[in-house]
C-alpha cells in the first residue's frame, strides 16, 4: 500500500510539474480604444489671383516754350571784356597776350605763372586747351618742358592786332603804372611801345632817376603783368645817364637811334 501511495505521489508530482512547466501562451494586447477623431482644421482661404492690368502710359506731351522777342539796352562794356568773351575767358586772354606778344620766346611754367598770375593747376588745363587748338606748341629743352607760340597758326596776325588794342601801350596808361616810382625823372618808351613788330630797338623802357628806388623791379613786373609781355628795361641814375649819353654808349643809342617816345622829361634833357 505504501508503495502504491509513493508511486501515486510521484506521478501526481510529475503531472503538476507538467502543468506548471507548460509555456505560457503569448497574449496579444489589442488596443480596443477607439481611434481619435481627426480634428477638423479650417482650410486657409485661397489667395485671390492677382489680376495685373497693363498700364498703358500716355504719350508725353513736350511743351516747347519759344523765346519772346525783347529789347535789351546794351550796357557799357570794355574792349577787354569783349576780347574775353571772344577768346574764352580772362585766363585765355592773359595767355594769348603772353604768346602773341612774345612770338619767338620759349616759356617755362614758372615764367607763365609770373606773367599771368594764374594758379598752377588751372594754368596747365588752359595750356592743354591752347595746344589742342594748335595755338601753342610744347617741347623739351634741357629736360624742361617749354611752351612757345605756333607761328603758323592761321589767325595769329588777326588775334595779335586784337590783343594790341586792349593792352596799355599809350603814354598815359604807362605813366599811370610808373607814377609809384619815387624820384623818377625821365621815361623813354621804345621797342614794344612804338611798333607791333618789336624789332627796331633792343630796349622797351628807359627809366632815369635822381636815385634808383628799391621797388623798380616790382613796379615793372606789375606793368609786365598788365601788358602780358616781358619788357627789356634799364634803370639809371641821372648822373650815369648823362655820362653814357655824352660818350655815345650803346645802351643809350639802342633807344635814341630808333623810334622812341619821351613820355617824361623832368630834367629838360630832350628839349
């Protein structure tokens, strides 16, 4: 009996083990929750189609205003102002005077600035204009640029005559410039002041003083500026002048042997 019981216990234990050792069935988790309803979103309003209308531009109306006839009274205008309008301005006239009155001379920039008192940069531009028109020529002399009159320029004689009409060559105008010189006794004009060819006399101006003042060069430079020409001049004291005249000195002969004008004679020497 005991054997049977033990056998039964073992079989029962085996069965229990079989029951408990069976693999557990896989459990599928099914989500039975209802799907969330989709939220209704308001659809964006469709952008309206832009209708681009072609704007037809109206033709521009050009209004032409015609000048009316009027009567102007002409104001007094000097010969110099007329010349400036014809030749292209004041600076052009200054340069014209220098070149037409010194047709055989070579000028460097420094000389032109002294004779015209035109600023450096402006002077270069003016010279370029004159070269373009063929009025002057430029070249190099001893590695320095020099400017000279184009003597083949077709209108040179006519413009020279125009320039000579406006420069102070009259006796009154010359004396007006020289009156600032103290102790001035004799003024004799020759060369440039007597002929347009400038070839008769080597001297343009002879000045005789009781005593030569210090500002002779300054006053003569101002006269050169107003004329636009370098002047060959001599300044002597009265004793030296009388001696040179008595021995027939070449300096005095270069004036008195050619056409000349005695503009001042406070010594009564030429009476």
